[in-house]
C-alpha cells in the first residue's frame, strides 16, 4: 500500500487520489481531510482584537484583504462581511500614519478569538479545477 501524498497540488492529484480511494488503496477519510485542508487555504486567519457589544462588530489587526460582501468564518459559523473600515494608528515622528486595525461589521453574531477572512485567491484556481468539481468529489467520498 502506498502512503497518502503530503500535498495535493493539482486537479490531477485530487482525481488520482479519488481513483485510489475507489480502488481501496487509500481511505476516503484521508482524501476528505486533505480536501478540507485545501479549502481552509481559501481563508486568511486573523486574530480578533476586540468584539463589540453587539457581537457583530469585530476589530482585527489591519487586513487589506477584508472586503465587504465576502464570506468569513468565526467560531465555526460562516458569516458575511457587511462593512469594512480600516483605521490608521498614531503617526510616528516624520512618517505618515499607517493602517493598524480593520473593523468589520458582520451579518451575524460571532464568538471566539479568530476570524477567517476570504482570501483574494482561491485554491480552485491554483489546483486548476472549479469549486463545483471539488464539491462533486466530496460527495463521491461520502459514498465510499
């Protein structure tokens, strides 16, 4: 029996592993875990500095990638980023002030100390496959 690959870099890698699951070489759970790890790369992990009293307003360290209308995940809950406001800190002597914090207003209340903000790129682009194709493979794995 072969060892499961440490990295799935292309759509061909994913499809080959699916075939090896179907042949009994790999466990479906191994490929499912690898796909989950790939999909987590669609998000940037940002430490929450402060959660507002409404539990929908979140302050994180500056995150240029945070965009209104995009998805985020916090405490296992997927939410929509409704507004984004970047705040500058105090200027250092002789320098322009730099962005230090990003304040997000979310579509639902959250908890936790970490929020995952949608990255400006997706793993699907780097794999060379669509999200729908990967979702289909995940469905096939549920039947294995």
